[in-house]
């Protein structure tokens, strides 16, 4: 089992603010969990018994709309923490977390997570900043849904995915999403997402190869209005 104090991933999360002794205590209580692509890590309405620190892989956080369609709220990847809002607020989860690909995460019990939150001001500040960032992202989603048309939202989603996950050696987005995922990101029908992605391909803004997407004209995508 990997020790928290030796884990490179912690450098990318709030765990980097913890002392060696605090990290050692977490190592003694955490458990490593593996998830296959499509596995539900936690569902809406659950009371979590701890948080998940992602060691490897990508998770999507979704919200079930009244019409039964999943809206993708955000993606979470290496070094990021899942479930902290619900644990800190002592509320049920507001979102569902699903593995986008095969994942490995460390489950940290609620008791030790909260103990460190109370005793380590730097750790508390990091968690507070993470929650503030999530709130900003939620505000941006509301604005995008109400003020931008679907073509803009899809262009921005592609650019955001490049910024968040980068490109492989062939220039394709490292994250591979289905057309349904794209429609769920921007809140539109799958047919509309397919049509707009095909138009982007025709206009030579992107290249499509199955679930693989390569950006060919980043500036043009940024200027779509």
C-alpha cells in the first residue's frame, strides 16, 4: 500500500499542507479502492463516510435533471478530492461520481479528515479555496446555460478539456468522451452535439477519430459566437 507521505499525487491536492505525522496517520487509516470504467463511486443522496483522493484516472460528477437526463457538472482527476463538500457540510451528496476510465483512489475516513481540518489551518484554507473554486464553476455553468448557445458551449467544452487534461503524443485530447457525454456537458440533445461536432470537423476546426478529438484551429474555436 502506498504511503501518503511518499505519494507524488498529494503534491497536487490540499494534502500537501499536512505534516509528516498527519500524513502518516492518514496512511494508517486509508484504504485503496479500484474502480472500473462506468462504476459509480457514490450516488446522489448518500451520506459519505469519508472522502476519495484520486491517485489515477478520471471521474465525472453528474446531476440528474427532472427529465431524467444526467448533466455533467465537472471532471475530477489525479490529486483531486471527491466528496469533501458533503463531508464538511455533513449533508448527503448532491452529485453522482462515475469513473470515466479505470481509476484508483484512496478512501480517507471522515473522522481523520475532519480532525485534520480542525487542527491544521493551512489544510482548512486549501479545502476552503477548493470549495470556492467549485462555487465559481457552478456560477459559470449557470451563465453558460442561460446566455450562450449550444455551438459556443461545445467549443468551450473542447477548449476546457484540452486545458484540464492536455493532449497525447499525437495531439488528441487525453480524455476520451462519448457523444452522449458531450451532450451532457453542455445540456443539449445528443443529436445536436453530434451535428455540431460534425460541423466543426467539416470546417476543419477539429479532427474526429471515434472518441478521439484533435484541435486543428484553436483560435477559431475561441472566436465562435
